[in-house]
C-alpha cells in the first residue's frame, strides 16, 4: 500500500491531536485554589481539595478552612510550568508548587505549599 503525502499528513495530525494533554484544567484549578485563599474564601479552597487531603489537613476539633487559614501557602502567582501524566499533574506557580489528580468531578488539589527537598520528594504543607 502506498501512502500519499496528504494521507500521511492527515494521519500525523490525527496522532498529534489524539495525544494532546490537557494542561489547562490543572493550571486553572491551581489558580482558582490560590485565588480562593487570597480572597479569604478558605471554605471554597477546601472544596477544591481531594477528599483525603481535606480530611487529613485539620487537627482534631478544627475545620479544613481553619487549618488552611493557619498555613502560609504564599501568593501563588502565575503558572510557570504544568506537567501532566495520566490523571496526575504538577503545577508550578511563581510562588507555589501543587500536585493534582483528575477525578470524575474534575481536577482536585492533592498537595499544596510544596517545595523540593534535595535528593528527596517534595515536602508539602498540605497533602493527603
């Protein structure tokens, strides 16, 4: 079977389109999370956390929102890099690094306030 240049280009375009990765979703989720924190809407920020992360965050007798208010998660800032692998993502903002997971309900924050530790994984203020 002989392929024409036109059919080859169509096949390559379909391959590229089929392999595209959604970096916009996790980036927007990370920005919305920090926007909620900046506008002192800690309840809204808690709603963006993955279930296990939200459960693990507060101390006994404390709400998720109270726990988030006590943490200094920085200003966030603009997105500098997004890496996506399957249903997981890392979003680097100017002032924070977040890890997210894609659930049927959308992208949720699994960890925030993360900083790299030399020769070790990230250390995060919020993680589940």
